[in-house]
């Protein structure tokens, strides 16, 4: 049975670099990961095999061909009347399945596949391609009408939100930069009222937070619970190993936030 091979990047939490001494920060990050894991295991498309995702034989053949980059088969099926935007289980399209093969993915886009379809689990092609380390598919989707401000994903954020995951401060995701340069709203808010800057700070991605400030993000933003960037930052006081990249970026962000514009 064919399995969808796109990687789910469950946040690798920064707990390893936290000084655990009854610190509530660890619990906070564990809660974040648990919420994430509950979301990704509840009827999400990524766990479906090809047959379950596409009960229709012809649509399944189209998705399979696209997933293998078989452009001649794609042409044959389209000539037979298969709609490249036909929906399978949970609103899935062949373009979603095709993300395992760049050639097939780009070919479906050229044939009119819509990268902005929101699936029943909240996911979209735009959000999934934004999560990738390499941005080729994201760039292609944007070139064929992909919306950099499409609402979707776990918490109704834009695709840019999908680029930010908890983990080590190891650099700004390339796809975040691509999205912002393609018109993504840096002040877009998810269903919890978080902006990209608030999310990055909440997940201890201070490297990304510093980058977002450089791009003009509003450092005075607050979320739906009234939490500000500085309050989220302060919740990590003395939480990280001295001299670690995360701790150094925490200090840099603290300094930046204390500067009067």
C-alpha cells in the first residue's frame, strides 16, 4: 500500500537546552508539542494511503502518476476528462499527493491545479510546501497563483506560520524569506491572535524573531490573551544554557525590544 512520504516535522523542542529545575518553560513547550501531535494525528491527510485518499479510480491514477512524475500519463488522464482539481477524501487533490515528485507537482500546476484548496483537516498545499527545507515547490506554487496569505494550517495561520517550529536557533527558514518577499503579511494573525513575531518568540525561536524585527514586524503586538512579545520573552528568563545560541539570541532580542524607536 502506497504511503505518503512527505515528512512531518514534529517540533524538536528546545527542552534539551533548558535548565530544568522545576521550570515552567519545559511544561509550556511540552504542552505545545502535545497540542501539535494531537492535531496531526486526528484524521489528517498525511496519514492516508493513496486508495483511502482517492476512492475514484481515475483520480487515484492521476495522483499516482503525478506522484511519480509521469507526465504522459497525466496528459492521457486529462484527455479522458479527469479534472486536475477533483476532490478525494477530505477535499484532497492530486496536487497534494504530487508533492512527493517535483516534476509531477509542477506539471499539475501548469495544467491548472489549484494550490489554494483548503483540505478538511485545515492543511493546504501552500502550507505543506512552506514547511519544506527546499523551497522549489513553494516558489512554483506561488508562480501559479498560490496565495501567500492563505488561511489554513493548524491554527488558521498563513503559510509563513508553517515555517516556524520549536527547536534550536539554527537559522531563518528559507521558505519564510521567500513568502515575505512574495507578499506574505508579516502582521497576519492566527486564530489565537498571534503574529509571526509572537509565535516565533513563544516557541523560543529568537533567531527568527530577530529576523522578523529586521523585516519590520510590530514589536508591540499582543495576542488574544494580551500577551506581548516582551512578556513571552521574559517567560524564558534564565531558561537556557549560558553561551548557547538560543541564550545569546534571547539576550539580543531582549536588547532590541528595550530600544526606543
